[in-house]
C-alpha cells in the first residue's frame, strides 16, 4: 500500500478519477477519498489544494460522461 503523498502524486500525474486511481493503487475508493480529503490536508496543504481542484474538475464533467455513457448504451441496443 502506498503512502498518502505517493497516492496524491499518482492522481495528479495520471489525472485519474478516484474510482480509477483506487483500482490502480489497490485500495478502496472510500479509503483513497478519506486519505485525500481528511489526511492530506494536514500533511501537505498545497498538494491537498491541487488534488481538490482535480476532484472538482472531475465533478464538473461527471454528468456529461454519464450522459454519453447512457447515449452509447441505447445506441448499442438498436
């Protein structure tokens, strides 16, 4: 298992979502989210702010990706 700083740097370098990063790192998404939102703020505040911005960007486009996935699902059914 990686430490919190390594997890944060991995997310920044790869720009993966929480779910994708957790799968690659071999931890649960709940644990990874807790590491990034509760523990990282006390360890490295600047890194925490960078991670927070990545997660906010992912939240902004989440509904678009969901809509595209739904559209693709129904196109395949036809």
